[in-house]
């Protein structure tokens, strides 16, 4: 069995990247990387390598932290679906729509931005809630739906990737922990200030609203909407369309915002409590995966209790929601499982130290963080998945940092920033597609109008990582 770093130790992640870009399928691509890695580990025998590939995947469950993260991923899907089915989302939308302070186009845009900030439980939920609340208002005040799609897209994944209370955090902490880093949660917290693209995208979005900055195609979309044309294919008047939209989205009497607010508040407060308990009184030393697991269980318990007390749903219906919701995030759990297994195989091959040695010998240290950002961005753009990109790039970035004695939080922040940047710019990203749907705009128009802003935030990030590396 091979354990010394060799040139072919880079083949598993490279093959996974190439296949993911070529096929747009992350799960089989990750498995192919595991198979290649196990083949290299076991005397270049593909049959033995295949058998050990399955063992490598099963061995992920031998780590309690990894198992908690995988289960958490399914539980968050169950919670999201339960909140949706209970009328919590539609109730929250109705609550925000009934606020009378939104009476100008500027305030409508601020509402879209703020909604994207405060709804951090999951990126697609963020997009759907912010889009549902703001779309009628954007139509009423003749602001383009392309602008709405940009604003909610700029405040969904960028917010979720920095808030330690959702499935994004669970995935990232799991990947960091798989590299052997102690206190993975603490490392994640320290990386938040280095998540330059997420920070830049959020700040740029509110500046765009404040200064009414319309770049390239966005300027044309805004002019078209001001002239009463809702899209390039339609001449419908925005007000008429807004009325139709309101009829379609009117909440039922059973809708109640508390079915969404209370579970999220429970999760928010349970998270630091879990960190305090697992850290022996020190939150920063707490066990992140365990605290997240406890917080989502507490939120799900509160949600179920409310629904049972109100007799809104019975236990049979709640179990149906649970299984349906868990199923929606099963692909994400599968990606994470294979990513953890690939990380273990790469660790056995010495991929990280080998890549770090090559990078240290050929790339000046000042350019390593920008390079990690660009490579992550390219992969995410090509694959259309920030999570798939995290699975590939986080172990490599952390290995480079530890081997060359560089800042682990900064390299982790570069990998996360690149994943969000590529995901934002990619026309095949799920969040980009959902943003288009939530805003009710043409998908390609959303991609075209958002790209100048994404590139601007990307350039700011590259400059920022370069300056931080010089510091």
C-alpha cells in the first residue's frame, strides 16, 4: 500500500474535477476520484481499488463528527419542508408584504436586500421568500425583475456561507475536520473575514441600490421596465402583472409566520448553547458538528410541537414531511459523503503535501490565495455547484496552508469565496436558476445582467487577497 507523496497523488482530485466539468455530474465524478485513488493506493489494481473504494465510503461513518454532519444535512431538509408545508413561509411572506413602510422603489429594493440577509436557513429558501415578497413591489414601482434577481442572488449564498447556523456550515466544518484540523468550527469562524467575495457581493448590492448603479445589460433592463415592458418578450404593464402575481401568491388562512420564526429562533439560540456545553464553557472550543446537530434537532422539535398543539398536522403527516424533506437534500448528503471519502483517500496518498510542495516551489506565496480563489471559481462556474467545489478545494487549500505555514483561515476563505463567485456567475448553478424563477425573469437575462456585478466583486476579492498576502 502506497503512502509516500508521488506525482500521481494529484490524479484523484484532478480526475474528479475534469469529469465534473465534462459531465456536470458531481457524485459520479467524486466516486471516480475515489476509485482512482484507491487503485493507486493498492498496487495499481483497479479491482482491489474498486472494492476498497466502497470501504473508504463506509469508513466515513466511523467518525462520529462526520456522521453527525451527514445526518444534519438530512434533518435540515426535513425542517425546511416542514416549515414550507405548515404555511410558515407563506405566512412570513404575508407578514412582510403587509408592512406599510414600503412605498417607494428604493425601499422595495432595500426590502429585497434585507430579506435576503435575515433569512439564512438555506439559500433556496432565501431566494424564494425574498422573491415572493419583493416581486409585486418591484412590478408596482417599475423596477426590473432582473434587478430583483440580482439582489436576492447576491444575498442568498453569500450570507448562508458565512452564518454558522445552517447546512452550509455543516458541510464546510465537515470538510475542514476531514483534513485533520483541530477545532474545525473555530477555523471556520476565523475564515469569515477572509470570505472576501461574499462580503464584497453583499456590500456591492446595497451600494447598487443606494446609488442606483446599473451596469451594462442591467441599464437596458431598467429602461425597458420604466417604459412599462416587464420583459423583452412581453409588453405587459407591470401593475397588471403585479395584481396577477398577488392573486397567485395570496396566503391561506392557515398560514402563520410563527411556524417559521420560532424554529429559526430556536436554532439560532441553541447553536451557541451547544458550543458552550461542548466547549466546557468556552464557545470557541465547542464542537461545531455536535452543536449544529443539537440546534437543528431542537428547531425540528419546536416546529413539530407547535403543529401538533395547534392540531394543524398529525404525526403521520409530519413523518411524511420529514421523509420528503430529507429526500430533497439526499443528493447533497451523498456529495458530502463522497467528498469526505475522497479527502481520506487523498490524505493517504499525500496529495495535499505534494500540491503544497509544488505550489511553494513555483508560485510566490503572495499569489497563492488569489490562485486558490480563481481555481475554485473556475470549477464552480464549470460545475454549477459551490458545494461540489468546496468538496474538492477545501482539503487542497488547507494542505497548502499547513505545509507552507500560511494562514489557514485565509486560504479557506479563498476557497469558499471562489466557490461562491463561480456559482454566482454560472448559468447552470441551481441558485442562479432558482433566483431567476423566484424573481419571475428570464434565466439568461438574469445571468447577463448579474455578470458585471459578479465580476466586479470578483476583482475586488482578487485585489483583497493579494493585499492580505502582502501584509
